[in-house]
């Protein structure tokens, strides 16, 4: 499969346009707004395509023409070869940026309105979800708890509108118009709450949870978000974000590799090393499981102390542990809190909840 490129021109004034070509059935589908959910994390972008969960690293790098793509390469899937063009500037995104960009970046600003990487990542995800030449979307996404109040409304205004997108596959460019008709931004951990409460079409299936006092601990790459819901009401003074996350494990492991193997690794190069607990040095795999478990224990202890300093866990009916970091650190954290549970497939829980909420909010739009 060839390189997939997404070209995004400057947003156009928001307007509704009828599709003028294609079969009637396709025209009907393309005129209907599709409800979508995108979770832009500091580590990965997560989204759903039908029942399929998709993720790619939140990494953006300067793009260029790739002169040769080996037909035998294992990096031949669309998600391995994401390229975007915005206002004439090419970028590599995700795994392609990690492999091919000399200056790749994982940083995301607190204010995503002024952060070009955030919009590049989001529009890349929308490009993956676009099926028609002219398609409208209703979007639910989230912001870290502490950033929601300051930047939520501004992020909605920035995203709402229309974009021209060109997608290249197998050497062919397909032009598309994409309109973000409705945009809803929520505190990120509430995605997990809605995931536990709603079914896939957005109807409530867990009424009991909606009557509870719920704490949510969402451990991500760069932040851990703490959110409290009392009968679904967001309790802001008990909700916050900290800079503790799996990035701390990456930093500790980077120092370990430097000290023990004289290896220099960027944080985005450490994802697979952390997941596999191994690194190849001169063609030989070196086991890092002991070091990784030590670092996991250290970061988990910090999060346990943060929880205890913020909350009296006994005030909650249940505490939901979520996020990719929640999965990684659950065995170290859960024994300390008898009412804490790890949600299923926690890395995608926010994205699933965003999707279910989108189907609820935009059922008739």
C-alpha cells in the first residue's frame, strides 16, 4: 500500500454545500453529518472507525518527498505513512515522523488554539475518517481537566468550520471538502464516565453510575487528570491535572539507557522500548523489565500520593482508573484504594465515551 498523504488548505468560511455528483445513495450519506470522536493525547491520538480502535503517535515532523519506498518494507500500512500538507507545508505525522523527520516534535501546548501540532494531529485523524468527496462531521473531543475552563470554548471556535483536503493514496490525489459542523469539547476524563454509562448509540445503560459520586483518574503520557462527577455534575474544585505521567517513565528510562548503554533516545523513540521492556544494542536484545518495573513503581507511588493529597477516597462510590498509563500502572495503584477499578481497554475509554456522547448529542442533527 502506498504513501497516504492528507493535504489541508486554509479553512474556508463555514457554509453548507450540496453534493453535486455521485450516486443517490452516496449523495445521501455524504450530506448526512457523521458523528466522530477524537482523543488527542500527549502520547497518542486515539479515534474510532466503526468498531475499530485506531491510534497513532502524537508526533509531527517536517515532511519531504520520499524518493523510494521499498515494496518489501513492513512499514506499508496507511497508519505508518501519514503525511499532511497545510497551506503548502508538508508534515509527516505519527510513525512516519518518527522514522523520517530530522526534527520531530511531540510537544503540545496547554492552549491548543495556538499550537499548530494539535490541529495537524486532529485534521490528520479527520482525514482518516473521511469517506466522501464532501462530508460533514459532528465532533466530540476533550481537553485536560485543568485546561478545560480556559481553553474549551476557544478550541471549539478554532475547530468549527470547513477545510479542503487532498488525500494521496497509491500516487493519486483525491480532493475532499470536510466540514466540522458541530464541535463539543469536554473535560477529558469524562469520556471514560460516558463510556461506562452509555451504549454505542448514546442511550443510558448504567443509571446507577449516573447517581453516584465518581472519581476518575486518567493517567496519560504527559499528565494525570483528576475529575469528580456528582450525579454527572462536574465538580471543578475537586478536579485538576498534574504533570505526572508515563513521560516520567520515559525520562527515567532514557537516563538509564544513557548510563548503561551510552544510548541517546528521544521520548517518542521510547514508546516501543517501554512497551516491550527491551532495547536492541548492536543487534542484541537487552532486557529492561527490572528497570521498567522499578520506574513504574516509582511513578505509581507519586500518583498514589497525589490521589491521597487531593481526595479522601471514602467520599466516592467508585473511582475509575483509565488511560494508557492507567493500564500500565494499575497493578501498583489499585491495591491502595478498595473502591478503585480499572476500566476495560482503558487506553481507548475516553475515545469510546466521546463517540457515545456524540451519538447522544447529535442523534437528530
